[in-house]
């Protein structure tokens, strides 16, 4: 049976976990905000090369792609190529700090003295860390996804401007809005929170896996943030949390095996030795 003292300690440790994750996310958020700001400045600078096109009427008689869009695609390709390495470095840094912190926090959350457990030291050369980063860390596909989302938003603005006969200044103003607060701020916050969060969870799991290697049978419990923003599929009434303690790698009712599931998810996983409190 879980005593009030244990529940209090568990709650205190969780507050510490949230504080630590938020601190890591804030550091990454600052870097991401600077990245988007610099990228926005570059986009507006390069857009000036297309200024003469905006005085021409759109071709409504054919379905041909306006030359301006072809030129813009080439311009964006250069911008994306020149900024991808910088973006990947930021994302990878967020993930590295998150994983290290998560690995160190896991024994505290479980009330385990890690110094008495062989094989529970950790660094980024740890085979589990290497494997996770090869699969997930700073993923090329993920970075491409961020850039593609930006590209799609920019092209929509430009195409709308062409179709509706906007002036160059109108289009530039709409693009500036895309990179201005609070849009870029919210986007940077979501990315930073998700990247540090999933890496933090991966660090927790890496520690748990070292216990499994030592023959300890572990189990897991999905935990939500217990507030009005929690989606029903994850909550403690009908969602994942309501399933209680389950075997490792359990597929939850939402179809997921681990949190966070996306940039809006603030859930985490608890672990314990099977049958313990």
C-alpha cells in the first residue's frame, strides 16, 4: 500500500522532474527562437529579388505555374540547405541534454541508489544512447519536416498574394507575421518541449533497461498532467493512465507505447519493479 509519505515524496519528485524539463526546454527555446528570427530575416532579404514579379497580373488563362513560384522554390531550397545544419544542431543539443537529465532522474523517481547498481553509469557514448540517437536523435526526417512546414506556409502566402493581386509590401508583411511573435514563439516552444521531453523519457527508459539487464522485472504506468488540457485518450478516467501498472512495452488504448506522443503531449512514464509500491 502506498503511504501518504510515499505519495508526497512522489509528488515532490514529479514537481522536480517538471521543473527540470521546463528548464531544459527554455534553453532550447531560446536557441530555436533565434534560429527562426534569423531565418525570417533571410527569407525577407531574399524575397526582395522577386519584387518586380508582384507588379505583373497573374495568368488566369492557363494552369501554368507562375514563374515567381518556380523562382521562389529555388530561393527557399538555398535557404533551407544553408539553415538545416544549424537547426539540427539545436535539436540534437536539446535531445542530448534531455536524455542525460532523464537518465540521472530515473533512480531518484524510483527511490533507487544508482551507486549500488552496476552498469548504471551513463554518458552519450552509452550503447543505448547511441542507438536512440541513430534512430531518433536529430532525425533528418524530423528536421526536414520542420523545414517543409515552414516552406508550405511561406508558399501559401506567396501564392495567395499572387492570386489576389497583393503588393510586394503586403506579401512581405504577411511573411513577417509568420515569423513574428507569438506564432514563431509558440512553434519554438512546442518543438523545444517535445524534443527535450521525448529525450528525457528516453533517458528514463535507458536506466530502466539497465535494471532489466540485471534480471529485475520492471513494469510501467502512463501518467498524465492531471489538468484540463489532458486529452481523454491519455487521462486517468478512460485513457492510458487508467490502465494502471502494465508490463514493459505495453501498447496502451491510444495505440501508443510511450509518451510524449506529439508536441502537445505532456505525459510521462513511471517505472517500478514488478509488484512493488
